C-alpha cells in the first residue's frame, strides 16, 4: 500500500514538474498583443533579456499567487525590482517557488516507496521529514538563482556606467550641452544597460523631465547607487559644462578603480581556494604513502 501511495505521489510530482518546464504555445495574435502591451514602440527592440517561455498553467498559477499576495498587502518592492532587472515576471517567480517546493515534498514518499521495494523498512516519519527538508531547500533555490543573476546584472550595469560617463565627457568636450551629451552617449553605446539608459532619457524628453531626474529614477528602479549619485551631481552642476566634464571624468575613473579592486579581490579569493585544494591534495597523497607503513607497524 505504501509503495502504491509513493508511486502515485511520485507520478503527480513528475507531471507537475514536466508541466512547469515545458513552455506553452500561445497563438500568434496573443503573443503580438502581449508584446505590444508590455513594450512601447521606442523600447521594443531594447528589452531586457529574461525568461518568458512559461506554460499557460504556470502563468495561471503565478497569477493566482500574485493576486493572493496583493490581497494580503504583500508588495515585495525589492524583489520586484530585482525581477525587473533580470527580465522575469513576479508571477512566474512565485509559481516556480511553489512548484519546486511541491516537487521536493513529493520526493519523501518516492524515497519511502523506493526503499520499500528494495526491502528496507523505515519509519514513516523519516521520509516525511526528508520531504519537508527537501521542500524547504527547493523553495529557496529560485532566490539563490535570482541573487546570482542580479549581482551579475548590476556588475554589468556599473561597468556600462563607467563607459557612459567617458562618452558623456567626450561629448561635453566637443561643445555639446549636458542633455545633448547624455542622449548622444546613450545612443552610441550598445548592450542592454545602455539601452535602459537611452530609453529612460527618451521617456524623460517626452514627458518633460530633466535627464538627471530620469537617471535618478532609473537608479531607484534598478537599485544602483552610482546612477542616483550621478543624478544628484548633474542636478547641482548642470549649468557649468567644465565642472560637469571634470566630475564625470573623476567618477568614471573611480568606477574603474572600484571594478579593478573587485576583480583583484575575486582573483585573490580564487587563488586562496586553489591553495587550499592543493594542500588537501598533498595531504591526501602523503596519507596514501604513509598508510602501508603504518599498517605494517601496527600489525593490521
């Protein structure tokens, strides 16, 4: 009986997992409508790459979970900002967490059934606690993946900001004003970070905002302090082109020094990891050499 229950639970878990992993095939009209609604014409070719191939069942489940969070008053502003930075929807994130937790929970009955078929009898509480532990671990796996992606995106964005500041300084040296220099520099650069900056500046021109206000709003959205500091600095010295150029050059140099220091720190950490691995390997080799002599001396 326990094997039958475990097999049924395993089949249900595999079905839900396959249903979550296989993307759906919506109609072309639905895709075009969603595309037009999500991205205005100025930014359609410049959207942030992300995960958009969810199945219909996953989208429906995510929508239900998002509605439940909204009813409870749970807004998660920091989480939403991180998801927007990596191009993933809040609904698909919630659905992935729930489905992974269910999959981990169902592994407990599967282990019970596998051990019962193998002739090993365990108390029923062992697979239950194992399933709960796996469900908890699987539930937090999307958080770890999101953190890694967000850290990488923010590093790339800071690197792009350094290049953007150099381009703005060169445009200012050529005699352009601050708004024109900002827009021209954002149009020269490539990559999703430059496209986000260009879209923010274009939207600011349409709605009547200043470019530095747009940069500050973008910094708040993607949670990057360098953009917010740049916005504050430009709002103070926007009328003096020479001061702006010197400030931007100094900020770009500071960003490059910071990035170089981070790279050197990462290289040092990897060197230490390699040293520890070499020491462990040398210790294991010494044990391998000494073990026969010790065994003879002790008479094993």
